[in-house]
């Protein structure tokens, strides 16, 4: 069994390295130009956001509508550290992670005692508070946004953080803490009766999800040069939630596949902006009616077979 596990891990590592090297070589050869890489960055950021939100909503059962707010906090934290203070990108990433995680604790402690619709409304309100603060804080540009952010995000940073996000969250879910978290979703009352500190684990999961959303925000800010509060509004949180639901609640692989699929659909419709949202909504409706599990199952089987 140990040899099998070791062999599977080696195969996975080789596949990950192969993907990294393939894209890296294609970029150096000019096959992947700046426009294609912009799309790759968007897909990568969506993967990080979807996997981190799935930890909160899919595995723990806590409906959050404010995930974009943590991305916003991370983006502005990194923007301030790298653009205004001139610090290295690694400091910007660490600052973004710390700021978003702290916000996750501060919002998680009072709101995660709520359940269902009440929790969703509370996190939605938190997202709007962060947006309004951003619109009125002159130090970060207010409604005009923060610009002249240095472009540090590259393929190595993006791919490395995607892998880090998936590995950390997967290992967390495989641990004792992860099993406790999943038990909360299945039956919170039974979990409490078995000695699981549900409030602690809810806040812990919320903090971990916020931390990676903040890092995604840092990648976003340090690639697109310019950020503004409206880029991280309610609709961004809904977009992330749609990716999670479509990929399957409680499925990390599903979140990755869904993030790639929906990002490609959205990007392919940019040439018809007047009909983009209508067609996008129709595609989502069809996919949900025919159940995302059925649509994505062939891809999942292929990934599972290769793994």
C-alpha cells in the first residue's frame, strides 16, 4: 500500500511539473502571448478562489457571500506594500494573507454563530462594508482606485500558489481537523455531542479560506496594475460561488475543472458584450438543470484514471 501511495504521489508530482514546464516553454517560444497568459492568470486566480470557498461552503456547509471582500483586502494590502512602500512581492503576498486571515477571524467570530440565510446576509453585509470603505479611503485612491502597482505576478508565482492552495487544503481535509470540519456539515448537533468545538472549526475554516482569497487578491493586484473597490463587489462573490456549486460542493477537483470551464466560457463571449451575460446565464441554467455532476463526470473520471 505504501509503495502504491508513493507511486501515485510521484506520478502526480511529475504531472504537475509537466504542466508547469509545458506552459513555461510555450511562453518562452512565443506560443502563449500576453493575451493568452492574461486568460491563464484569470483562470488560475479563479481556481484559488473556488477551492478556498469550497472549503467554507462545500466542506463545512457555511454559505458565504463575501469571499470577494477577502480578495479585495489582499489586493489592497499587496498593492500598498509593493506600490506605496516599495517592498518585495513576497512581502506583499504575506501581508495580503495576514490581512485577509485577520479579517476572516474578525468577521468569523461574531457571524459564524449564525446559520443558513442569516449567515449569507451577514457575509454579504461584510463585503459591502469593505467595498464602501475602499470607495471612501483616499490613501488607496478611493473610487478612482489604486494604480501603478508593479507587475510581479508571473507563471511561476501563479502556478506555485495554485499548487500550494490545493495541497494545503487537501491535506487539511485529510487530517483530524478536516474530518471534524466535514462532520459539522453532516450534523452539527451530533458533532457537538461528540466533543467537536464547532465554533472553533468554523472560524478556522473561514480564516484559511480568507487567507487564500487574500493571496489570490495579491496575484490579481500585481498583475493588472490597477485595482478599484467595484472590482470586488457582490457579483464577484456570486461568480466564485457559481464556480463552486457547478463543480460540486465538497469537490476540489470539481472546483478546478469548473473554474477552468466557466472562465473559458466567459472569455469566449467577450466578443459579444451586448449578449455576453444573457448567453452566460443561459449556459449556467442549462448546466444546472442537467446537473453539473453529469456534465463534468467524464472529465473527472479521466482525471481520476490518470491520477
